[in-house]
C-alpha cells in the first residue's frame, strides 16, 4: 500500500485518485471526531466536507513538516471549533462569540431551549445526562474532553492538534472534568 | 510535594497521563491519603461511565457513505470553480523568484495560444464544433485547437491603452487506442470518478469493464471499488459491480461488496452484491466472521425478501445451522 507521503505528493501534482485514496484512508477518523463533537449527523457531515475541502484547497501548502494525519486532524479540530450548527447557532457558541475568545471557563448550565419537560424526562437516562453535560462545556473544553476520552489521544497530541501548549490542554481537561462531575454527581 | 501537587497528579493518573514510576508515587500517597484515594476513585467512576454510556459509537457505514458522496459533489464544484489562471497566480505568488519567471513564461504561452486561436484566418477550421476525428497510433492523445472561454475583465482603464482580464484556455483532446492501454485507462478512470454527467461516468465504467482482466491495474480496480461505494447514480454503481465481478475475488472486492450489501439503498444492487459474495465464497474466500455477521443482520432485517432468504441459505450452508 502506498504511503501517505507518496499519495500527498501525487495529490499535490493534481492526481485526484491519490487525493481520494488519502480521503478514504483517513476520513472515518475525521467523521468520528466530528460526530462526537456535534450531536447531529447533518452537522457531522458538514464538518467532514469542510475539512476535506480545506485539505484540497491547501494541500499544496503542506510541506511534510508533520505527519499528514496530524495536519489533517488539526484542520478537523479547527473546523469543529468554528462550526456553527446547521439551522441555528448553539447557545454556547453565542456565549463564546459574545466574549470574543473562548477562555476555557465553564459557561454555566446551558440547556437546549427546545427541550420541554417531556424531553427532559425522556432523556433522564445516564447517556442523555452525559450528552447534556457535554453540551454545557465550552467548545474547547468539549473538544479536549472528547478527543481524550473517546478518541484516546494523549494531551501532547491534542495540544499539537489545537495549536496550543500542553498546559492549556490540561487546564481545559481539568475544568471539563470538574464540570462533568458536578453535573453527573448524583448519577455515578 | 504539597497536597495540591498530589491532587494534580491524581487527576493525571486517573486520566492515564502519567508514567508508571510517577504513578507508583501517587499510589503510595493515596495509600495514606483518603481524600486523594476518594478523588481517584470518583474520577475512575466518571471515566468508566462516560466511556460506557457516552458518545461511543463509531460513525456507521451509511453515514460515511453519504458524507463521501456529498464530498465528491462538493469537490467537483470546487474543481470547476478554480480557474487555471488562479492556479497560475497562486503558483507565482507563493514561491521563489524562478516561479515568477516561469509564471510569466506560462502567461506568455497562454497569450500566444489565445492569439493563434482568436486571430486565426480560417476560424471555421477550429473555432467551434467537434474537433476532427484523428486516428492516433497507440494511445497518444491528440490535442486540438485551444478555445478561449469565460473571459472576465479585471481592469479596463479607459485611455490608458491597457487591459487586464482572465480566461479559461480549454483544449479538447481526442484519444484512440486499446482499452488495455494504461493511458486510456487513466483518462477513463478519472472520468469515472470525476465527471459531472452520470452518462459519461457510466460509459467510462462500461469501457473499462471490457478491458478488465486478470492483470487489471490497481488504480482502475481501486476506482471501481470507490465508484461502487460512493457514486450517486445507481446505474453507474451497478456497472462498477459488474466490472468487479469479473476480477478475481479478493479482500478488497469482498469489502466493497459487503459495504454495498450493508449500506446501498438500492435493493437490486444489494441482491447483486449478496449473489457476488455467495459466488466468491465458494472459492478460496469462504465465509469469515465479517461476512457471517452481515448475513445474520441481513437475514433478520433487510426489507427485501430475496436477500433475507438468501442470507439464511448462505448461513445454513456455511455453518450447518
């Protein structure tokens, strides 16, 4: 099987088949990152598409200073963090926008306004509560938390993907964990 | 080390982020500190619950197939959007000085082509219509006259005597040669994956099908697999499946057929896929656990009666149950 380096080189020369091989080799992971970051399948597909369009547009700027997968995942993380949910902007992104910068601090208990009493009752199971607790995290906290606990990345790898120092990632994870535990304390 | 230092280490230990030797230090501390031990246990319960109950499932194959199809359409639009001139500008803008010189030379070449085309005395010979049929020895492409399209004025300062515009230089190329020729196959493979028109993609697959043999080029084979998995047109996918059936059954083809059986919305294609898998298993491939799992799922829940019956029959033959 051809190495990523060779496929990237060929794709940079305009070989679409090589580009598609690259996509098919890595896209399941990208979709997994997206699907765990957002809750709707449509949003996950939007992110997936935006990631690979950005890769396509910027592949000629890739200089092999890192693994292709690292570069790709960094793009995926950036697209997730700047993604606006289809149809409406989420409360937490509006919060982040209002402050201009995501400072990593918890945003308080944010509930989906569409959830009436029935929906809340139906979602009273642990999975539903975890989902809501994740939804209450800031985008960067949620990204660090999902990459660490669902994708199994090390903090150093996440720092590379988010283009920040490991200490910052540790702080996001620490705050996210504290927040999750607060919200789930009577369930686990 | 202070108690707060240990609390940080406890957090990292529970997150699986410290080495074994540091972990041993933390464990020694926890043996004598009930608060840190309780914190470690609490974090462990949280992580276990999140892993067990949270957003665990991998994206399913159907979602992935949909995402790939939509990406393919978006990429076609993207390629149509990017003009050669833009590419040239990018090439010269981002590189060293020699690129600027080369870019200038290319621009000059474009100008010469444009001049030849626009100012040619006998416009009827190449200005429009179908290029004349040219028999080409082997599979050498024959380039016809370049056409200028999509002229877009960027700047036209009256009185300055200068004008700036962009355009697409389109060159029709006619090829003739054996379907076994790698050059022909490469062009048709590209068309199969990238042409907007499904009729053209279908013709490309059909042509390649006629050339499919034991020594099939792996690029063509890979492209047929991708077409089967993600072409939006059912006729094109069907033709790709037919082409793959003519190749020796192998794990890559089996995987593509399983994907079709699991994820394709067209029952006719799923029937063709299960038949092809059944035929393949009678060779060396047999029925492995992946295939068996899909068969069980299909026997239970496929909405097509033939597929349910066929799946049960294959399971029975393969397992004796």
